């Protein structure tokens, strides 16, 4: 009886130890999904034309994807406030953030010095 419950406990520990590993593997960014999302939902404001015209629009080109992901999560959870961005990401999931962040991070940085409104 004692041995059996020990065995069950051990099996339980093994199982719980393997769960984070499984979760991590499904949290991989999908660049293709990210590209589609960015082109339909983000480029209206974050493209180079808008970056040159609106001085408060930040460039995301070539930014570290981990940084972008954190900003998106912060907007979602209210740690960072922006009326615009918090409205934009309503309904987007963590996986959407991961995919979009990965795509932005994969793009070459753009040079805006001297071209953007200061
Ligand atoms: C209607 C215009 C608009 C759209 C569309 C838009 N954004 Fe933004 N975004 C902004 C503005 C304005 C800011 C600056 C917010 C602030 O004041 O902090 C911003 C900031 C950000 C930041 C923080 C950048 C930094 O340097 O900290 C990220 C990340 C971001 N947007 C991602 C996205 C993603 C991903 C999408 C598409 C799902 C998107 N945005 C669509 C206007 C927009």
C-alpha cells in the first residue's frame, strides 16, 4: 500500500515536471502568422510612411522581439497605458503577440534620422 502511493506520487511528480516542457514547445512564434497579423493590423500606423509623418509613432522594425512581446503584454495587462495600443490589441492572444513580435524583430531596422519629424 505504502509502495503504491509512493509510486503514484513519483508518477505525479514526473507528470507535473513534464507539463512546462510541453507548454513551452507550443509557445514557439510562428513567423508566417506574425507577418499576416502585422500586415493587416499593425502596418497602418507602424509603417515607414507613418513613422516619418507622426512623430510619436515608434518604429518596431528590427526591435528585439522579447522587448516587443513584453510591451504588448504590458499594454494588455495595464502596466503600460496607451489608449491607441490598448484598443488595438483587444482580442489578440499571447500567441498573436509572440508571432507579431517575432515578425517585427525579423525586419531590418529603418533609418529615420533626418527624415522623420523631430
Ligand atoms: C492606430 C495606430 C496603431 C496601430 C494600428 C498599431 N499601433 Fe502599436 N503603437 C501605436 C502608438 C501611437 C504607439 C505608442 C504608444 C505610447 O504612447 O506609448 C504604439 C506602440 C507600440 C509598441 C511599443 C513600442 C515601443 O517601442 O515600446 C508596440 C510593441 C506596438 N505598438 C505594437 C503594435 C502591434 C503588434 C500592432 C498590430 C497588432 C500595432 N502596434 C498596431 C499606434 C498603433
